C-alpha cells in the first residue's frame, strides 16, 4: 500500500513544530538568570529590565511553555547570579535530566506498549541527542535498555503482575481478582465497624465491575448479610424510639393535666376575691395569685418541653423508617429467602406547644388498631369452603337421609 503524502507531510510538520518548541524552551533557559531573595526564595528566569529600585524578570514553567513577568524590588534581593554560558548549559542539562528521572518502571504492573514507545522516543532519546557527552549518558542508556526489554515483553502478549510475566488474559484475571478481594476486605472491615452503608458500597462495586463469578458470588452473599444486620440494628433502634415516644405521650398527658388544674386555679383566683383559706384582697391575695401563676407557668413550660421532645423523636423515627426501607430494599436484592418488612407505625400526636396560649392543649392520642376490612371475609369463606367442602357434602347427604326416613315413617 502506498504511503499517504498528505499524512506524511502532516507528521513531519508536527515533529518540526515540537522541535521548535523544545529549542525555544532551551533558548529561554540558556538566557536564564537567578535572583536569590532575602527570604530564601530563588527565582530563575530572564532579567528583562533593571533600574535603581527593581528588577523585571521573566519566569518560565512547564519546560518553558508557560511564562510570566514578575517585578522584584532590589531591597528584597540578596544576590544576583549571572551564569556563564557553560554554567547555563550545565543547569539546563540537569533540569532536563530531572524530567528523565521522573519516568520509572512500576515493579508491580506493566503499561500499554504505546506508553513505552512514547517515553523511549520522546523523553530518553532526545536527552541523548541534546547532551551526548553528559555525565548521565550511561544512566539514560541503561533506562532505555530496561524500558525496551519491558516493552518487548508487552509487545509479545505478556503483562506484568508483581514479579511474574503472564499471558495478558491471565494477568488481567489475577489483577481483577486482587482488586475484588481488596474491596471485599475493605467492606468486611467497615462491617465490623458497623458502617453498613459504606460496606454495601464496597460489595456493590465488586458486583458491578467484576467479571469473575466467585468474587461476585461472595460479594452478593456479603451484601445480603450486611443488609440484614443493618435492618436488625435499625429495627432495635426503631423499637427504642417507639418506647420513648410512648413515655413522652404519657408525660404529655400528665403535664397537660397539671396545666389544666393550674389554669382552673388561676381563673378561680382571678374571678373570686376570697379563697377557701379565708384570704382576701391585699398582700395575701397577691401572693396567692403569684403562686398560682407560677404553678401555671411551670406546668405550661413542662408541657411545651414534652411537646418539643415528642416532635424531635417523631422526626427521628421518620428518618429511621426511611433508612429501614433502604436497608430492606438492599436486603431483598440478593436475599436467599424473603424478608418480612412491617415497621411499627406510630400515629402522630396533635400537640400545640405554645406557652403563650392559655387554652388547654389537646391530649396525645394514639389511633386504635383498625378492624379487618369487610372485604376480607368473603375471601376467608371461600378458603374455608375450598378446604372443607367434602365434609359439608357428607353432612348434607346424611341430613337428607335422616329426613327421608322420618318422612317415610309418618
């Protein structure tokens, strides 16, 4: 097949463009100067201008592709260093070698073949072309040899897992197995800490991403068991909250009754000038009114406090039951046997915890259990008939026989 001239031209243009960028970056570093500030900061770049009070220095980052100008006061500068051309070349070489050193082979896994080609041809070899006699030449050649050896292994259909080179399919299976086992271990550790929701996330990740049947089977089992444990814990919390709500319902009744009694005493004291103890108007009556008012205020405050606690408990119960529904849906997803779900429903109490109102608060009430719906009776009768119809037929036949004997005698 003939090569495409347009494609070849575009490829050469791409190479020339990147070479131009590299030369420009190196040229910028070649003009570099250094400002060492009094606070220890070192600025390396190109001093573009200078006057009696300040320097204007151009700083470059990302291999010279990003530049910015910075004004530095001379009073902040401790030392100005102008390097010789040889020193600048040495510094530039060291900077490029630092980039070479950033590329290291992973001792536990391999990379795609294209990655090896990129690092060898676009990082290592350009360094040797620019600095063929550098003190790092032998080290870079050694890196090229190591990366080429590993690249050839990958090109041959192998992949690295730890210290072993395996066929790619087997290596991928082993890596996937290790990843799944790690997620399972993390999920079990979270389960020990009672972090049920986070544990479920770990097991769900295995179920969703793994192609191996064994880890998926184990993850589904752990997912169901974790959901059941979570539901059981929530059920105990629900029972505790329900019991506490009942206690506060009773407290509401008691405080409401106290408030009604105090309200009655207060109304009577305001309406009558003389009390049963013989006190009349004056200091004694004022003291009595103050005492009755204090009793009323205290009873009202107790009632309001009980109502506030009851409201907070009901909010907690609502949130808990929503979480129970979530845990139940998780449990039935991979459960072996059906899981009953019948969270106790506690009817809301109509309370008005207003301290300012002098009207008695309506007592807390609990809605009684509803009788079975009438629509269920025909169904039950049908079930009874289907189960015992043979006995009914026998009784009917016997009754007709007895009736016929009696009729015959008469």
